[in-house]
C-alpha cells in the first residue's frame, strides 16, 4: 500500500463515517506497503466514530499488519496468509540525510512493533525478530498469534 491508495481509503472512510453510524467493513489484501501510508490510515481508523471491522483475505504483510491493530474486530478468510516482514525503504540525499531518514524509519518500525505487541499480547522484541526473519502465518496461526480475532470460512 502506498500513499495514493491510503489517501483514497482515507477519503472513503471519512465519507462513510460522515453519513452513517453503521460499522465500517474494511477488506485488506496487501502484501506490503510503506510505514508512512500505514500510519496515515491507522490514524484515520482510530479517529472515525464508527466501529471498524477488518476482513483479511489474500496476503497481508509488512506495515499493513499495523492496520489490523486499529480495528474493533479482525477477521481472516480461511486461506489468508500473513507475513511479518520489515518494510522496504528507499533513502536519498547526503550521508547525513540518509542517516536521519534511516533513524526516522527505524523509530516508526519500533512504533509498529509496539502496536502489534499491544494487539497480540506478545513482546515487541518477539515481533521484531519475527519481522526480521520474515515469518509467514496461515489464518489459524494468525489467530493463535493474536493478529486476528476470528477465522471465517470462505464462501463457496
């Protein structure tokens, strides 16, 4: 997920929240994204009045996992796959600028780990290690890990 997509989702969430108090269903299928885009979406998800139900399908990974922490209920389709992985980042500029960008990205990554730790009840260090290793989880494992609240059967 990039900033363009995050901005579209933010606009839709704000519109839905403005017209109704009904719960909002957000369907997530994104194997990766940027930390900035994920945190922009997390901030809006936490600001809306409506209850947020997040439905995971396909592949969910990297910073997109942080979006799950902003949901009131989190569901996974039976065949969903989850990848705890570090986001890719590109830096440009002088060595000092690159160092500053790297520190900023590292701080945001730790904020993501802390959010996931609170949501799952696991230590942030364990989550950080799983992200460094690029650990994959199926829907049942994601439930046991604490990323989702329920695994739902796929419609046939």
